[in-house]
C-alpha cells in the first residue's frame, strides 16, 4: 500500500519478512498480508522511515498483537512513544543494521519530519531502494538509488493539479517545497539519469489521490525516460494490494 493516506511495503527474503512502514490500521495490514498468504505473526520486524501518521498508524497495535519489534531512527521512535503503551519492543538504529539475512542502509531524504530516511535493503545478492517522502532529489539520494536493482520511488503529484486543486495555499506550498513531496516530473528526471541495465523494476509510489492519477504519473515518467522502459515502470496505490513482485 502506498499513497498520501497510508503506506506499507512488505519485503520477503529467503529467511526474513519485514514491513517498511505501517501506515494503515493493524486490522487492514493483517487482512492484506493474509490476501498474499502471509500471517501477521510471521513478520520479523517493522522498519520505519519517519513518524508521519501515514507511515506509523498501525505500528503500536500490530506490534502488541504479534510481538513485532519496531526499528527506527532514535528520534523517530521517540516521536512514536505517544502512540504506544510501553509494551512494544523498540529497536533504535544509528547506522546500517541487520535483520536476519537483510541488511538495511538508511540514507537521508528531504522531508519536513525530521529525521526522514530512505533505505537500501539487501540480502547480499539483490538490493531494493525505498524512497517515498522527499521534496527534492539530493546527491545522497541519487547515489543510493543507483546501487539498487529494484526501486520504490515517490511520484506524488502533478504540479498543475496541485496548484489548481482544493488544498489551502499553505499546504500546496508545503507539498511543492524542497521538504515536501516529489512530483511526477522530478521522479522522471531522476530515473532518466539512473536507468541502465542494472535496474529491473521501478514502482512509482506515494501518489496523491487529489493531485495525481496513476496514468498521469506513469505517462509523465515515461515521457522523460522513453517508451523503451514501459515494461519496467509500474504504479502502486493505497486502496488495493499491489501485485507480488519477485526478483
């Protein structure tokens, strides 16, 4: 699930099952996991990118129900405490960390919840990059995404739809700012520089319901990267479970 109102990414390796963010209710997450034949109590960890509600909503209840440890930057976990009951196992990280056979390398992104991070996630042979909340592309972001074969990348809004839409002006400014969210064209420009033989799949994520459409996001990105990459670019949403991707 990925969008302005709820985000959660399920990743499974040979020995490990994790959720990157858990921005839906514990009940919704449990149901969606079951729809792909995964039981909630088999999840080894929840790994948080930041403390905005659309990324943490189900963390406390899911953790208590299943005994699932919650990993995050120490300040992210401090922010989370007000939503917890003190029984959840919390694991602060400082730098790169390991969960069974998965190695997580956090990198800084430009968002208005401090700190917010993306992750490189590797089992030693394959690497996934997750970058879903950033207002601009920094050299650090580009450097990390260039190491991945599978990329989950924010493509939040179309600037014209945002400015013509119903949001109050201060919210429009926040979204469009360097600490807001990445536009379709920003995502496409980044991918234009990154796409090469190494990258097997790109998922456009964190789309706004009000200021974007899946077709528009995909079309804008393909306009920049070229139609030859059509089979490589997919879009994921928040209302239904995405297909299962294997690589």
